[in-house]
C-alpha cells in the first residue's frame, strides 16, 4: 500500500486495452531525442627542465598536453529507434592528459562514438540548423571536436630564451545541444485515413506482420516491409493513419509524418466503401492531401498513386466509377484493389516497380553550408565607459591558454599585442596613462 500526498490510499493501477498498447508502442519506438554532447578539454602543457646528475642548466623538457576526446555519431543498421537516448541524454568525452617531463606528451583521450539508426538527422537544437544526415550505414559526423593540448615549455625555447618558463593551457572542449530525428528510409510510403487498409496491404505484399483490427489507429508505430519484385526489392513504409488536423498534432499523424519525407512515391490508400461512418472517399482524399501540404509543400508534390481499397464490399463497387473518374481527371494513376482478397494487387505492384525505376533516389537533408568566410581582423578595439576593450579570436585564444601567474607568459602576451598593433591603435584613439585596458577576462592598467 502507498499513501498519497494527503494520506489517502493509492492503489496501483495497470494500463489496459488501448492505453497499454499506446504506452508499449511509444516506449518501443522513439524517433526524436534531445541530447547534450561535450568533447574533452585538451591537457595543459608542462613546464619542466632536464634534470640529470652532473648536468647543469638542463634545457626545457616540458611536453605537450594530450588532445581531448572528440564526439562522433555513426549510423548503423543494428538500431531501429532512438530509445537509448531516453535514458541517457548527456555524453562527455575525457580530457587529454597533461604534458610531462623529458618531452613526454600527455596521452590523448579516446573519442566517443555514438551509434544511431540509419536515417537519423542531426540538428543544432539552439538554431534548428541541419548538421548531418546519416542516411547510409557507416556514415560518420564529428559533432564536437576535442580540445587541442597545450604546448609545453620545450616549444618556446629560442636562441635568446633558452629556459622558458611558460606553457599553454589546453583548449576547452566544445559543448553542443543537439536534436536527433529519425526519418525512415523507404521507397514507398502508404498514407491514408485510419482503417483504410494500409496495414492489411503491407502484410500481403511483404513479410511485415503489423497488428490488424477493425478499428482506427490499429497501427501505432511505422511499419517497414520489403517487397520482392523479380530480382529487385523495394521498401514500403506503413504510416499510422492520418486525420484532419494531423499536421498540428491531431491523432497520431503529427508524430509520424516525418517518416514519409524520404519516400520516392506515395500510395494514397482510400477506403472506397466509406466504412461504418459512410465517409465520402473523395473528401478523405482531399483532407489527407491538405494535411500533407500543410506539413510540407515539397512532400505534397511527391508522386502519388490512388489505391482504391476494399473492392470486395458492395458499397465500394457503387463508389468506384465516380471516384475513379474524378481522380483520373486530376491526373492520378488509379488502382482498384482488395487487400483482403488480393484482387488487383499484382497490377499495382507492377506499376510501382516500373515507377520507382524512373524516380530519383530518396531525398536527403543537406547540412546548411557555413557562411562565406570574411577577412578576419586581427582585433577589435571599443570603448565601454572608461574601459578600453580589445577583442579578437587570436587574442582571446591566447588569454584562454595563458597562465596569469606566469610573468613570462604575460610578457609574451604583451609582445603579441604590440606586434598586432594594439598599442598603436590605443594611442591613435587617445588612451591615457592609468586607463584600464580589458583583454578577454583580464584587465590591465595602461602605462606609457
């Protein structure tokens, strides 16, 4: 027995009937996930000097830090859902080791390879940009490169500075918020109202064995079936039935419309009998096509075939000529069939086989090209109240890797600022003795 928040008895309730089926289906088939990834930080370079008996003034021997681990995604046929990402949402690679004495570099960290189903599209969750479409087994995407290891003091030895005491810190890793979406890869997609007979059709043309019953929403998850046509084969996807308003989230259609985005041909299955509700098949046709267009105009323009199902029923025979004439006048190929008796199935498959051979490969989602690189200015100088602010990629990277407690590192930063023309720019803008100059998170007092 469990007690509720007000001391009342809480009884354990079990899911039954349709609720249980919905719960099980959505737990098993997950096609969206939001996750965080972070690559490893680079290891710090070492400040060390050669130590050996009878050897005075040993030279610098600090090794470089190791690179942090990167985060990759890799597509595989071994997975068919993003279920694993419901239980683990954060992935972080290990940092690189610090540099050591005797010029020994730190060990680089191992990369993380996150396996995802073929057909997974990776988005930047913050901007919505497409980063990668992993549509083939073995496709890889570098989501977060590991930070580079910092250079040890052995790298800074010069003829005029034989014993440098400065080393670089490792670069920080990259953190990203990502959205994963699985979009099934299929040649043909079956669309239509619930109970139109799509599941029965895929069961008779392939080895797929979906649940079939005489009520709407029998199909709760997309089903894939492979149809053998001579020496060729095509993949057919049975998408849960759509209803009016599906593109806004009504019914189950909103959850699964993405799975027909890659298809090359759509088979629009109509219950020509009208069903128990005595629906008008032409009205059903218009509603589904409106939903497809509202979801994606490009998807609505995909080649489509009208499949007039349930021809074994008398009311379907009555509707046949009216519906066939209207759809043929709209320019669609029309195939009357009965999935239950297999009437007309072979003619439909022969047409699909011929049509698929004429169509281009399934569409892929192209990552957004980065903007054309602009000439990089060495730095920017702005004035905020009484503080001069210096910004710039190279300068900011130096600050990130700088040891503020190391005087030699500070002198090196000063020389770099002078070479880049920062001091000349400050003078030209009217800097005065005692003014504050901010470089990254550090502030200095300007002295003439």
